[in-house]
C-alpha cells in the first residue's frame, strides 16, 4: 500500500456579529425562533405591533399635552398682561404718569419678548426634528 501523501486541511468558519435595527428581526432570525417554538414568530410580530401602537399613543399624548400647555401659557400670559396694564393704569391715575407708563410698558414688552422667543424656539426645534426625521428616512431607504 502506498502511503497517503495528503495533508489534512483545517477549515475555520468565523461569523461576524450580526445586528439589525427595528422591532422586527430579519426573516432568517424569525425562522430560527420558529424552529424553537412555532408560535414565537407570531408572538414577536404581535409584540412589535403592540410596541408601535404604544409609541403612537405616547406621541399623541405628547402632542396633545404640548398643545394644552401652549393654550394655558397663552391664557396666563394674557391675564398677566391685563394685570400689569391695570396696575400701570392705577399708578398713572394715582398721579405717577411716568412710573405707571414705565411699569405697564416694561411688563408688556417682557410678555411680547417672551412670546416671540418662545415662538422662535419652537420653530427652530420643529425644523431640527424635521431634518432629523428626513435623515432617518433617507438612512432607512438605503
């Protein structure tokens, strides 16, 4: 018999780390869960659906709460403006025209400034969120 001159070949298989983004794993992972228990893929999909509904509910409450707070803020700002104007009027009527005018004017300028600053800040925040969302959408489409 002739000696076998073949040398053994070792094969190593290395699997890189796998990751995915989003609540639903890729089909091959769902298939693997299905091999463990046939109900797992359906349960995972239902869990993702419940999570999405929950997230939408939270976003709706945040929007409604923000809207309610802005109305309450506007009402209080109006009441404060009325109060400051009335106090300025009382000061003017009591014989201190300059002090009353300055008091009422300063209060009203402060309220107008706060309103303009708040409006500008909300606009900038909305624009930033819109850009972030657009970037996320572009990333997901790739």
